[in-house]
């Protein structure tokens, strides 16, 4: 026979209404009483009927996570799964489920976004800004729908957001190469107009200027204009080739390392390398790659936490957060004497 809320109330020694209030996190129920009720639920293996709960509270208890989920993203952007895992951890603790929504679906058909809102399929959105089109802002504003951006908006917005301090990450990367003895430091990016790459490039520039090193335009390369082997050839053929290189992501660094090995340019003795994000290639290259690591799992945790606070307190003031990156130094920047 199925366990009911009445059974939970009896075991916890409280009324049915008290159990219901505890499940709905009503602040009038003391913490000790809530814990006793939750213990009884666990012992009896009781789970609240989420459909009935949703109907009573006019809430779906689903959070929509909008991000780019195209086939190639599993390889090109593996961090999206860490963001998802972090968000899911917080959602689960608060009784919510995550609904994944492909960014291209709502960008290609704005009516799909409106349908999700009007049908109350989700209570709020976490929106990863990769691939985001600002035309969606008008719809979100019209419905005053709760949301948190994962990434710092490059468009005018008064919404909460959480991001990595990418400018600081670029500064850390370049400063590490300087501290490792490099004096001619180049930068290869995946589009210097790309927001993340742009921020990392600005941090790189700041580190060089603050250390008294010259900023040379010919040392800044954009792989969106040509292929990586050609860029490596250009850098290697210079009268004063760089002795250090900042790569804006793991994939560029991996390709650069292959090209340098083919040209018999030693890493780190002839050219030190550093990149960003510890996954997927950095720990497994030869030599192992130094990185400025980004805790994208924490990105998911913090963004979901802010959204759930907004759902519980609609009048919550705007919150913005920049997560600090950390240096992981490995063999690709550890220069040794010949």
C-alpha cells in the first residue's frame, strides 16, 4: 500500500497541514520540526506528488536551462556538462528539475520561447550566453520572466548574471609566462571579437604593459582568419619569434603543440605554452599543458542558486558575480637550463 502524507504526519507526530507546510518550505515551521518531518519521509520512503504540488502552488518546479546543444558542442564545448551538473545539484536540493532547451531552437523560432513561458512549462530560465541572440530579450522583458544569465551580458541588461573573470584569467596566463622568463609573448585567439577571447586578450595586454613589455600587433593572431599551422609558421618565421604563447582555449593549444613538435620547436625551451580550462586535453599532452583553470561547475551552482532565490523572493535585487580563475602550472611553461 502506498505511503501517504497522513502516514508521514503520524510518524513525525504533527498534523497533515504541518507536513505540507514543511514540504513547501514555509518559514513558519521551525527547523527542528522540518527535520523531523524529512526524517520521517526518508524512513517511509515517501515522495510528495509533484503534480499536485505544482497545481497547488502554481509552479512547475522545473528550471529551463537554455544553452547551445548542437552535436559538435559535445566536443568543442565539453564544459557545458559541468555547468549542467552544478546547476542540477542545486536544483535537486531545492526540489526542482532541470529542463534542457537548445539555444538554436529558441533563436530560430522566438515563438518557442514564448510558448514555454505562456504554458508555464518552467518557472525560470538559466541562459548560457553562447549563441544567444539579444532579440530574445524583448520577449523575456515582456513577460517579466525570472532568469539568470550564465556569462556577462554584452548587451544592455538589468538581469542577474554569473561569469568567469576572463580578463583576470588572461592576465594570470601572461604574467605566468613573464615570471617563467618569457620576454616576447604572443597570443592566439578564436576570434578577437568573441567576448570571452576578447576579455582574455585584454588581460594578456594588461599583464604585458604592467611588466614593461612591448605590445606587438604581429604577436596577436586570430585563428578565425586563417588556420593554426599557418599562424605557427608566421610566428616561427619572425625575426624575433615569440618565446611564450598564450592560447585562448585548449583546442588551439593542442593544435599549436602538434605544429611546434612537427617544426622541432621545443616546448617549453624554445617556446612556452599556456592555455585556459583544464579539460579535455591539457593534462594529457606531452609536455603536460599549463592552464588557467576555470571552475565551470561552480558557475552552474551559483547561477542556479541565484535563480532559485529569485523564484522564492521575486523582489530580489540584481546580483552579479565574477568567479576567480586559478593557475595550474605544468611542464609546458617550466623552462630548464640547456
